[in-house]
């Protein structure tokens, strides 16, 4: 059952804990929205679901009721210990007291192993989470690269807009490009600060991604290429590519059919993919 604000306070008080701003702990206290997030994952008994940042477990129970297996990844030791005690007799759930990321562009090895094991069992792997804002952007990209089939999560509204932004948009950048080449992205609804405790200073959004990977084995190299060029986003595309040490920039631009006087943010997602391959052939 979803937990109220008072119930979450009592649970935290029982373990002498309080919300940690540095960990992005904003607990969802609107029971209806907890169920909306769970439903967005379209879960069944053929699914293994990852929850990152389960907190006091308000969403966790909904996931366990719908999916075959749950991996709850909680970095906060006190919260992880509370969840381990609560679910000690339930073999369907594993509580991992760790950071879901081993580095900015690397998943925790235990998360990777869990995904691989679930896939060998023939289960679809999904993420359903109220994500800590600080890790949302790198995490969703790495999970898509790792083969997670569907992601449904709450995130800062601006991040949701960045995920879906098109070329020429103020928020368009490497995250937009990577995600849109790895998945179909939809924003399902916005969520007000009052849906969480403590209240964040910004609106949140519920996002769903269905994996449609067009990067394949080139994902890591493509990511380095795009990030390298975007690091000089105020320069022309030609100059930014030169600063990123791309070989034979003129030939790559010609092969991709792009004007070197464009800025990186003017290049569409599809054009970035074409430019990457043109640059590899030079």
C-alpha cells in the first residue's frame, strides 16, 4: 500500500533517519500517483523490475504485487536495512545497498548481473522508479544500453523536457540525442511539488521509454563523439569537430551533407548518427 506523509515520517523516525537532500530523497506521498507510476510500467508476471531509490518502499509493494521479481537499489544504508528486514521472507525481491552507478557512464556490476540473469530466464526487464534527480540522466542511458526493455520513472520536469527535446531547442544536447536513438520517449504527465515530501522546488514529470536501440555496439563510441563535439557547443560544427580531434572534418561534413557553419545544437538526431558514421569512414 502507498504510504502517507505521516507514515513515512514514522518509518524514518523508527530508524533515526531523515530525508537526505544530497541523495535526492523526495518521497512520493500521493497514493494515487504512486499507483499511476506503477501502472506506467505495464508490469506482469513475465517481468523483472528494477527500482532505484525505493526509500521507505511506498512504490516497492506495488511492484511486488505485479512483477515476477524486483531488484531494489538503495544507497542509503539505514533505508536499505529497513527494507531488507521487511522483505526478509520474500524470495522475489533483492535489496541492494549500493549506488546504481559504478561511475558516470557505468552501471553497478551487480545490476548488470541481475539484468543478465533475468533475461536468461526469459523475463522482460523494466525500470519503475521515483528516481533521485542527481543520477537520472546517466542512469537511464546506461540502462537502455544494458538492454532494459521499458523504463517508467519520475524525474525533474526539465530533465523530462531535455530527454524529448528536438534540434534547435534550448534543452537539446547529448542526452536528447543518445536517448532518442535508444528508445521511444513519452512524457505521460506532470506532478506538482506537493506530491512529494520534502517538497522539491520544481515540478516533476512521469516519463516512459520503450527501448528501440539503433546504436548497438557503437553506443559507447557514439556517446564519446557527441559529447566531444558538444563540449564546444558555442562554436560552429566544423570548429567543434576540430577541437574534438575528429579527423578530416571537411570530408566528414561533406559525406554527411551538413554545413560546417551550423552549431552542434542545430543538428538533428538522425543527422548526428549520419555524421558519426561519416567521421568513422575518414
